[in-house]
């Protein structure tokens, strides 16, 4: 599944219509959720029941009827996605909060399936044909959606961002590329000091995009509170602030993507730790740095490229990787501040370097004992990543919202951030 994204250009009335459609989507989702909350257990509300209820909504509310029928279905599916996730968490006895579905107030996207839109046969334009009145908008970008058969486009989404509206096409094509096998294997130790340290002793510097722009971001944030509530000036200030965060998140994405691509191109096997970022961000001193490092994103890109190039990305449990001696296997206890691994056997290594070697070793052992190729692991991990739980504490409105919207996507849209703009 490939996702192609364009920025759109339309007029004010069209943007208004897009807003309408986005609001309607949220309305349908929340109504369906209310329907589920209000029904008794005996009613046994499932996906089909919610889907049926959405047709009732169409009859009751003219503005719902104006939205394409499959888009209404897609909005109802969002409610079911939230409900089923809650059910799953309860069934699997997930520790902590189970994520009881909540009403949404900050939806920023509308999703069409295979109807309600038509591509211009030659130009980069798309026409939305339902009664929301969006009409034809230009698609800005260098991608060519026309090279794919229309039948392979399974979903079309319109997303609002701080700097405008975007149209995403979810194309059902196998995304594979052959790169030569190099015979190289690598273990990665994710850290704060360095973005990662690999088992060859290379330290990848941490870009810290948020830290670098922090002064500007804070400045923009303060400006918001100086403006009067409900006034246009405040809206503008908020937008400026959101754009700053958008820029940082894009830088981070680009960085993670390029690093992950590089790693998977030059190695056949990549092993990394199965870190629970969600638990780690509870440490508030580290929270910002951890989020900024964007490990989770980096990891999902590793998995994406592994799949694309037909290589193996594998996560191992992080226990003792920083304590064990890579040479003789003895445990050498050390605190977080001890940066060097020194063992009685004469092995002296930089701490992260030693950990990376252990991680690679663990990964090889795992493959030797279970004999799997890793692809199963990565697909399982991907669906977990797609929920975007770990980064809910990201500072800044935009990012938090972005993460939230990510979790609302229907399953086939989940690969969005992974495959965006990858040639
Ligand atoms: Zn040793």
C-alpha cells in the first residue's frame, strides 16, 4: 500500500466546503459512538450495526446525506475502530488505561473510498462529486497519480494541516525495490546522547530539531496569550505556532526516513531494542528529549524499508543489553551515568557501542532459535506503531493532534506516514 500526498489549491468557498465535510465526518463518528454508549450490552453493537446506524443518520440529517455515502461509512468505521481497540485492550488485559473511546472535537480529515471523486484525466486535479460542494481542486506536487490505474486507488483523504489542505491517495500497489544484499548485519542502540550507536562503533549524531527551534517556538507560543481570545489575531498567532511545530515534525520525519533508508540499504539484517517509549516518557526530565529523538518513527521506517527491500528488521527485548560484556558475557553493573564498559576480561568499550554489539548478538540468537525471517515481527509491530500512543505527550498542539489523527485512520491508511513521498 502506497500513499501519495498532494497539497491542494482551491478557493475560499472550497476550503469552507472541505471544513464542512471534515466537521460532518466528526459528527458521524461521535453520533455512532453515542449510539454504542447508549445501547445496552444485549444489543450487541458491532461494526455492521454501526454501519446500519450511519444510514439512519443520513435520513435524519441533510448535511450527512450531502456527504458521499461511502465517506459516511468511512466515518462510521472510525467509531468502530475506537470501540474495537477498546475491546481488544480489555480482552488482552492491557495494563493501565484501556482507552475507552472518547468524543472527538479536533478531527482534521475526511475520507472517501472509491466513489465521490473523479480524477481529471490529464491534469493534476480532482473533483469531489458529492453534495458538499467541494468541487474541483488543484493538486500541487511532483507525484504522478495518473500512472496508477484508478481502480487501484482505494481511499482518498483530505487532511487539514497548519499550512493548508492536503489530498492523500491510498494506492494498492506492492511497494518493493531490489537493492543488492551486502552481507552486512547491524545492531542499533538508540540513545539520547547519540541518535543511535551501531555495532560497528559508529555514533549517529542526534539532530534535536525541537531543541534547536525551541526559542522560536516558545516565542510564538507566548505571542498567542498576548492576543485577545476569539479575535483574528489570536487565530493567526496560533497558526504561526502550529506551523513551527509542523516544520519540526517534517524535519524529524525526513531525518528518520533518510537514516532508516541508509541503514536498510547497507545492511541485510538490522536489530534494535523493543523500547517502550510510552513508559519512558513518564520520566519528565527525559520526556522531551526522548520524544524529540523520534525513535518510534525511526523504527517504523526501519520496518518499512526492510519490507520494501526484502531484508530483515528485528526487535529484541532490551534487558541487560547495556550490562552484559560483549566479549565474555559477564554482567557488569553500571548506572546510566557510566559511559564506558570496562570488564575484567580486558574488554573496554564505549557503553552504547557495547550495547549495540549485544543487541545484534541477541537478534542473531533469536533468528537462530525461532528461524523466522522477521517480516512477521515487523508487520505486527507496525500495527502497534500506527496507534501512535507513545508520543501523546509531544509538546505542541499540532503534533499531539497529528498523532491523534494517525490513530484514527482506517487500517489501510495506516501506512501513510511511512510511505509518504518515498520514491
Ligand atoms: Zn568481559
